[in-house]
């Protein structure tokens, strides 16, 4: 499963977030019938960068600890595994 590459940006309509889109490219990542909170919107927009950064950290400094187990599980979840 492949996600829409980042970065993602929010699209506002009358001051309300109504969609998340790829920055500078056509298409939608998701649309909202009820706008998310600002905190949720920021998290959604940052998702591609967060996933990429976590993959780099695990690749460079992977350890057999609970924290790295959680990181690997988060990556697998984001990738639909």
C-alpha cells in the first residue's frame, strides 16, 4: 500500500479545514464533512514527514527496546502491514 507522497497541506473554505491535499500537486488526501480540530489537522498534515523521519531514525539507530518496537509497529501500521 502506498500513501500519497508529502508534503501535505490543508485547504480552507471560509476559515474551516475541508480537505488535506498534496502540496503543489493535484488531488486530495482526504476531505472532511466536519472539520477536525487544529491539533488533529496539524498532525494529519505532518504525517508523511513524521513517517519518513521515523523510518530514518529506526534505520540508523535501531535497538531492541520497547521504544524501537513501538516505532517499528507505528511504521507497520502506517504502511498497512
